[in-house]
C-alpha cells in the first residue's frame, strides 16, 4: 500500500535493502512500544503505594498488564524475541538480552491470565477505550494462535484459543452489524462488533 501512494517506503513492499532499522516507521514503532512498556512497568511496580481504593488499584494494574502484553505481542510479531523488560527502567542502560520465543510467549500469557479476572466483564467500558475482559481474552486467543504455529507450540494451543473465542462471541453481547459497509463507517466507530479500540481523535 505504501508504494501505491507516492512511492515512498518501498522497502515495506519489496522487503529489499531499503528496509532498514533507521526507517522512521520502525524507529517510532520500537520507541513508542518500549515507552509504553516502561510506563506499564512503573504502574505495576508503584501500585502498592498508590493512594486509591484497592478495587481501582487492582483494575488499573490489570489494565497495565493487558497493555504490556499487547505491546510485547506487537514487538514479538514484528521482530521475534526482543529485550523482555518486566521492571521499570529508571536510567539509560546498554545491558540487553534477546528473549527466546518461549520466554516471550510465557510473559505475554502470564500478563493476560493475571489481568483477565480483574478487568470489567462487559463488552465496552463505561470509559470507552479502557481494556475489558473480552479484549484481554481476544488478545490471549490471538497469542495462542500465533504460538500454535511456532516452535514453542503446545498441543492445546488451538483448543485454548477456540474456548476463548467462544466466550468472547457468546458471553458479552457482541454481534455482527446488519450492514457490512457500516463496519467501516467513520461516524459509527463505537458499535457491537468492536472488541477493543482507542478513540484518539474526534476528527473522522
């Protein structure tokens, strides 16, 4: 699609020598995901000292674990095993270690399994864009499907993904829209097909 516009970023289309780690798309994706991960790590580690109710604290930590899992899932799908940081980074460091696929999947699955029980068990949060139980279950299903095709696969990965998908599609009131085109209507972005989305602008 990039070459269909002005011909820029052709490396993303052809997978040739133009696809370099210095390309801004890759730099920005990498930087923003790790910035998000470090924020999640800070929330999780500093939560015990937070002066909010235990219920709110439990939900916010679960949301942070969902987001950390989401960020690592994106990193792993793009780059394979990466530097798996599960505690807050407070100062610049050159220490790094590439995690194995098994380590990546274990960390992502652990975060989601710990997050699911504490997240809101409804299709959409009253504060739209917050992580919910079905959003985490959907992500976990995607992780199991990816894992099932990897060297780290387990015999029950497909079954676990199927069970999660069945729960999401039957337990929360999601339903397909009658008009397929309305799924892509920019003025109808909050609808019964959306499991998780963040509305970051009011400009359609």
